[in-house]
């Protein structure tokens, strides 16, 4: 059975605002990456950079958006940081992230985000990377929630 990462978070903002936190460069740079180059269309770039002096490491350089439905769904390829790059960043296919934006039908200013990261191979190195990323995604979504909540104050 394939191993996946599935994280979720409830944000006190609309689906459109939630979606834009993942698709606008200026927004994603406030909670996830130091720099970004996102082209929000299928086949567009989904490149995030954590080391702006060396964009080839610790980045998702050359990753693409694989599916997009405005305010509902965003899917993109994903690469690993330097310590996992020797296997993650050359895998065919790369790992894959799907983000679903689910409205709270009782309150249009609440959105539940489900993030699913798939494509993990079945060996010790891949399992270490998956466990590491599970923690990273949980922390990232916490950062996102804190960012959204602080903007409401």
C-alpha cells in the first residue's frame, strides 16, 4: 500500500483567500518560502525557494502545476531539500502534492484545507523523507493558520 501524507487545517477566510495563499507569490512568501515563482495554470511553474542565493538547492525548481480548479483544487509536483535531493529530485515521477479547498457551507469565511502528498517509494531513505515532510507540512499549515489569523486582528 502506498504511503501518503494527509494534513488538514481550518482557516478563517474564504476559499478564494485560502487559494490565493497557495497561488500568489507575495502570499506564499509570507508563510512557506523565502521566494516564489508561481504561474497559476496547468503546466505553469510552482517553484518555491528557501535559499535565494542558490536556487538549485532547497527549492522546487522546475516543478509544475498538474491540475487546477480555481478556489477548489491545486496540484503540483514537489522536490525535496538537499538532504533528500539525491533520490527525491531525480525520481520519475516526482512526488506530488494535492491541495483541496473545502468551504464551510454554514460560514463562507471558513475554509478547510486538505493537503495530500503522494509518490513516496518504499525504502528506508524514502520513509525518512516522508516522516520529515509530514512534520514540515504540519508546521507549514500551522504557519499558514497563524498568518491568516494575525491578519484578522
